[in-house]
């Protein structure tokens, strides 16, 4: 009997505004407890919410990027529940008239043979306020409440139950994470809770109606998302195969044990008694505002990926790697502009960024925006390899020198360190002669048919040239000399 | 459609209200009186009429995204916290919430 896994995600994205959604308090992370909780955030009597244009604009940017329908009129509603980190006793959210409906995210999931593209449909995205933070560390047997986060704008993005494995769910979450950073509506900092996922998971026998779902709350890393879903799927299948039934529930994932457990609180309070918030009028989005927002959007990842393949002749893989973040894509295009725009330079820039630069950044724990080697410097280096001023191997030395700040550009380093490639045939021939006479054993081995001996000789010539001889010329001249010697 | 006592008790539980049986009975009567008015409203023909989100045909005014709450934060906080039953290290303390 085969089981089909059905997953939908609800993602809370903290919007990158400087002030809160309904008050003028700062949203900055890490301030002293309760110093950014204004009377509105504290729900003091007599206050009224005032809607932040910046938060609405973030929602518009998102809706436009995913091809969703932006509501001309949307409505804020009160979601009523009691919890100490929610001073009003209700959360201002949107219910039956959200700002964005529909849209989709395209994902690539799985590896090797299993690698496939898929379109995940979005149900909706709505604006709401975040709650405060409950600190459960025992303070004289009490819970501490910090309301700095209360009122931080959130966009809750709800997907259709279109994912069929933990891998697909992670691919969707990663694509969504990349997109919200790309369009500048979220800093994407998962440790600080700027991007949190709830996963609705159910299983069914292939072809049967949807099973009962359980909701895993508050997953703030891709790894936890994967582990929690895998555990939940395994557990649900075990229960059903033992003849049991799944109880609909809200569960928490414990990273320490890798298991999910049922939340005890809130479980009987799923009646939120939504109603339109009388403190807020309906939100209208004028057509010209929407058009201005559309014009201000950067080229989206998918469009850029396709353009990189079409205009620069990059492989699908390279194009995908270079469009993981907007910073990487911008770096690539700036490097290419500096190197001189042609397909060979594009391929070379892509390789340097994906291999050497990526490895070095990774080792130092840096983001590409913090790279000590600028895009213009890398482009200059690629240019000097392309015009055969230096070899690729010497290029790696120049790259290292640029990284360490030993010169302001590739040309300065090549000149200062005397790295210019030797292309003078006379000079290389002389080196070849020297090596051949000093390595008679290798010559004999080569003539006896050992190809390896040839490479040893190439190595010796390159060593004699301190790595600066043009490798193609060395190959050619050595071969000529060895073959010629037999005649 | 009159409410049952059980429904009244559920509404009270959702609203975190503790009610004596007497009070539940009174609340049930009062709520039923309100519902009878709503039943009259529901006889109105609303076919083809879009639900109204607000009584006035006006829209929400928007505020520019700027931090305007810039008063000396710590001083404000102490003022707000002076009415809280218990605080420590800037946190409001509440009975332990266990998840």
C-alpha cells in the first residue's frame, strides 16, 4: 500500500518596515524589553490603530511578484483569543477579504533523477500584526512578557496543499524566502523569527480523499521544517497502519528529540469569532499606486534566470545558482560588465563566482555583499585571463592577492608580482630544452608509451617557468620536440 | 432559534467569563432577546447586495512608514509598568503559560 503525503504551508513573513503596522513604534530587533511598546501596542484605553502605508506596499509587491490578484478593497478583522502576549485580546488580521488572493511559486525539488519542477499555488496572503514574545524561562515560577514585537507587520502567505514530500515543502519555503528578500519586503533572518513556517501535514492512500491534517507550528529553520514533516508523516502512517485514526491537532516540534507533541493550550479555543474591526475602515488600493509599485519592482528571479540563459549563454544550472539572491545576480552582471560582455567571459565570471569566490566567502562566513573582492576587480581578472595575459592557474594567485588587498586591481597585482604569462616561443623552447636534457628518464618512459611521463615533463617546464608559461604553448612545443626527436 | 445553556456556557468560556448557573440563565434570556431582533433583520432580502464592511463609504487613511514613538523609551516604559501587578527586568510577569 502506498501512501501519499499532502502538505500545505502557512508562512509568517515579518515585513521590513521601520515602524509597526498600526503604531509609530520602531520594529528594530533586540531593543531592551518593552521599550518599543507604544500605547497602541499595549492596548491602553482610548488608542486607535493607524495603518502603515509601507506595510501595505510590501503586500502589494508580494502580490504582484507571485501573479496574485490584489484586492481593490480589503478588510481588517479581529481574531479573538486570549494569550498574555496579545494585550488587546484580539489580533488585527484579515479574514474574508485579504489583500492578495491566488498567485503561485515555482519550485525545483529533488536531486538527480528525482529532480523536478513544480508550481505551488498560493491561496492568499494577508496583512496582520505580530504578537509579543512570551519568555518561558522560569522567573519566580512566572512567564515574562516582552511586547516590543507586538504590532510588527506580518504578511501571512498561505499555500494550497500542493506539496507531496518534505523536500518539496523545503524547496517551496526556500523559494519563498529568496523571493521576499529579493523584492526587499523581509530581511529573511530566520534566527530572529523574521520568517516562520507552519506546516499542515496529512497522509492518504493514493487516490483516496484528503486525510485529517495536523498542523506543526512555528518552524524557524529549513532543517526543522524537513525533520518535523518527516517525523509527522512517519507517525501518521504508523497510526493508520495500526488501524488508528488521526486526531486533528496543533503540534510543536522539539528539535532536541526530533519529535512533535500536541500543544496543550489553545486547543479548545479554535473559535476565533472573526468580525470586521470597527476601528479600521476598508483598505482601498488605487490603480495608480498599484502601477507605480509594479514599475518599482526589480526584475524577478525567474525572468532574470531565463535572461541569463538567453543573453549570456549560461547553463540552466549556472543561471539558477547566480539568481539565488539579487546580490549575487547584481555581482555577476557588474563583473561581466567590467570583464567585457561576451559569452566566454560570462561563463568565466560565472565559474569564478560559483567556485572560487563562493568557496572563499563560505570559508570566511561572509555574504557576497561583503566580499573583499569587488565585482569590478573580479571582472578585471577575468579579462586578463581571457586575453592570455595570465593563465587560469596564475589567476587563482591574483584572486588571492585581491582578496588580501595586495593591489587595487588585477593589472596592478600582475605588474607588481611579475605574473605576466610567458608567450614568447623562443623563451619557452629554451625551457623545454633544459627540462628534456635534465629529465632523460621521463623522456625514455614517454617514448616507451607512458602518457603520464608527458604530464611530468609539462609540470617540470611549468615549474622552471615559475608557473608563468602559457600552458597550451608548453604542451604544443614539448609534443613537437618529443615527436620530432623520433624522426 | 433559541440558544441552549450549553451554547451560552461555551461562549462564556471563549470570553473567559466564569458564570454561575443563575447568571447563565439570565445571559441566555438576554442573548435570545437580541437574536430575536437579528432574526427580524435576517428576513430582509439581501440577494445581490455585497456585504458591507463599514457603515460609511469611506476608506482607511494611511500613515507614512516612520518611527514617531521617540519619547525617552525607558521612562515611558516605567510609567506604563507602574500599573502592572508585577514586573522584572522590564518584562511584564504573568502566571506561567506552559506550552
